[in-house]
C-alpha cells in the first residue's frame, strides 16, 4: 500500500476488496499519498473492522484533508457503516 501511495499519485479509484492483508495504516497511507483519490473500495477487508468501527474513515479524511474520498465498506449484504 505504501508503494501505491508513493508512486500512483494521480490515482482516482482503488479497490482492495476482500484483501485480508490491508490494514488501517495502509489505507491511511493511500489517502495521504494519492491526493486525487475519489473512491476507495475497502469492502470485505477483514482486518479493517476495528479501524472502521473506531472512525478510521472520518479520521483519515480529516487528518489528510481529503473530505471527498468515498470509502466503499460493504460486506456481502451488510453495510459496515
């Protein structure tokens, strides 16, 4: 995730849907580095449950000043929001 955030600076959409290795730190790295990111699909990423529950999405938007990043966070048939 860090490599993506350092090298794909023009990225507008990213999906890591279902990736079990994604962490909150990785998501925050992407939000910080990919300044044009609009949509970030983190659905079904098992390691992000606590990060999402603890307000990780809003914190990342605020800390990195990316209020327009839309996180997609749905499990199969259930929203994590």
